[in-house]
C-alpha cells in the first residue's frame, strides 16, 4: 500500500462511527486468504498461553473489571475534555 493510499484510507476510516469501523474490520478480515487466518489463530494461541503462564506464575496480578472500567471512563473523560478545550480555543 502506498503512503498516499494509506493516508487517504486513514482519513476516510477516521470519519466512520466506531461501530462502522468494527464492521469494516470484520469485512476486511473476512477477505483474508485462509493462510492468514491460520497465522492469526496461532498468534492468539501463543498470546493466550503467555498470559496464562504470567498469571499462573504470579508475575502479573488481575485487576477487578470495575476498576478497569472506572479508569477507562476517567481517561476517556480526560480526552473528551482536552478535545473540548482545543475546540473552544480555535
């Protein structure tokens, strides 16, 4: 893919609603040849094994989902506030 095409695609995708981007990602994934799917599945299997090993060995600790969700809401609100203040400054 050329740099110009990648830039144009990025601009177009950025205009889509999140649910439309998910739909597009699913569509693109569905068009991959079978050998790519196998590679993705193998990569996920390795990642799952790695994460389970880390958890079972005690190298990582779990975080309650309520805590994760609260942190994500806080971060999203910060991003939203920065965007609003940037828009007001323009």
